[in-house]
C-alpha cells in the first residue's frame, strides 16, 4: 500500500516552511500556500493561481487537502443551528455544528469518532469509541465551517457589517469525543487554529471541554496554555458521579477537584463547570448546595445544560423552574455565577450530547 500523502491541514506554519525547505521550493511560495489554505479557504490546488504550475503539481503529487466531504447537512427549524455530517478518509464520519446566535458564530467540533468515556446520557458515549481524529481532521472541521460562513445564505442571524461575511471567532471542542483523551492531536490543531496569519482564533475563544481526564488537566496547567477550560461535573459526590460518568471510577472526584485547583492556581483562570440537569437525579436544591460547597473558593462559573434526549437514556431535563431555583441557590448562597444553556438545534439532534454517527464496537478506557 502506498504511504498516505501528507495532509496539508496537519501542518503548522513552521512545519509547512520546513517541508518547503526540504523540497527546495521557493520560500516565498509557502506564504502564498498558507494564505490560500487559511485566508482564501481554497478547496483545490487549481484554486491557487498565484502558485507556479510546477509547485502545484508537486503539491498535488506529494500532499493532499484533508477536505472533509459533507455527507449530510441539516438546519434547525429556528435557523440558528446547522449540523454537518462530515466524511473522513477510511469511511468514518463526524458531526460538526455551526451555531449562530446572540451575534456570535461558534463552531462545535469533534475530537474523536465516538467516545470511550461512556457517559450514560450522551449519544456519543452510547455509540462507543472508534478512533482519535488527526490534527488535520480537527482543523478541517473549523475550515469547513469558516468556508460555509462565506456563503451569503449563512450570513443572517450574525451581527456584522452589511456585505461582510461573518468570521469564525469561537470554537468549542464539545462535539463528539473527549478532547483530553486525544491531547496531542487536539493541541496541535489548536496551534494551527490560533496562527495569527491564518484563522487567527483567540486562545480564550477556544474552549476545551473535558469529562475530567485528570492527567490532561494537569498537563494543560503545566503547559500554561491560554485556552478556556470547561469541566463536565454533573454531580458533587463520587457515588452520584460514578453512576452518570463511569470514567469517574478511574479519575475520582477528589483527584479531579485537586487537578482543577492546580489548574486555576497555575494559570489564574476560572474554569467553567458543566452540569447536565437531569430531573430528580441532580437538579434539586440539595444538589445545588452540594455543588456550591464543592466549588467554594474556586474561580468558577457553572453552565447548566438541560438534558437533551438521546436514544439510550430515559431521563428528562426537568422544568425551567428547577433550573432557575438551582441558579438562585448558587448565586444567593454561594455567590457562584451560572448560566442555563439555551436549547437550540434539538430538532436536528445537534444539541449537547446528541452527536453520534454509526454504532461502533468501542472499548472503554
Ligand atoms: N467529552 C467532553 C466534550 C463533549 S460533550 C465532555 O464530556 O465534556 C459536551 C458537553 O455536553 C458535556 O458537558 C456533556 O456532559 C454534555 N452532554 C452530554 N450528553 C448530554 C445530553 N444528553 N444533554 C445535555 N448535555 C449533554
Ligand atoms: Fe464522551 Fe463527553 Fe459524551 Fe462523556 S459526555 S461520553 S466524555 S463525549
């Protein structure tokens, strides 16, 4: 079998410069190629007329665009959310979501095909784990969304100057998969997304959401990466958490909270703690007080996410009043800020925890 061609989206700018050096190509052309990839969002070598034909021919022979083909595409009925099913090489697929509300454009991107963590209420967890995504496949999703934003039909609902296409400014790694289980590829992809000469995403507008992979949180703290971190908590006692999040048996709540404390101390950053509200299971005033006590003294914000339906879990999100009561306990008794996530894209299964493709054999961590 021939060696797989180098995926251009796998390369940071310095890596692309090094590759051009090895190929003895004119360094001026590397800048043009980079601009075509990340500013013009070109989708073929033919769409790079400023590169000499022999350079394009060599690129076509020795590299490839890891373009992600749209296998399916759906808009939510309110027009605020679009979900893409993107085909990967080798036959797998991932889901990527473009959200446009409150004047913000956000891409929710995947880090793995499936997920090995097995959270009981999550459709991705229910499908099991197939494989990690490569850096190029992660970057490719952001490029796909950035390209889609150039189409005039998508411009509505975004606050921007007339005639100017909205830019992708926010990326959340909250799609399929556990980003800190695929740490190296995710951080490499983020380096590419942040390149000031490319998509130029601000680090704090890139949110990595983790189920609580303790070694990954400690590594983030060590490396002082200026990203936004969200930790999916869902329960404030080890016994309750282990029921919802089986991987809590591997990384218990005590160890998780110690890692979060270290992260906030080393980086000076607040953590967003996510809490999927499940009626009766974790939405009572006692649960609110337990999370208030757990997070006391930590720089924290709680993001409450009313449970979205998935095929393998029978729980319900509970009533709006329960979420409001939860919020006011956090605010009044613990001075803890919180938000309730807007439910969007549920009609196309594009809400938190609803992303899934085909079932996989999967293996738990
Ligand atoms: N694996 C990472 C990121 C992807 S999940 C993590 O777990 O944090 C993104 C968020 O969606 C997480 O906070 C997760 O707990 C939440 N989620 C999963 N299933 C959900 C569901 N059915 N309803 C609401 N939120 C859900
Ligand atoms: Fe994986 Fe996150 Fe879903 Fe848990 S909630 S199964 S960690 S994607």
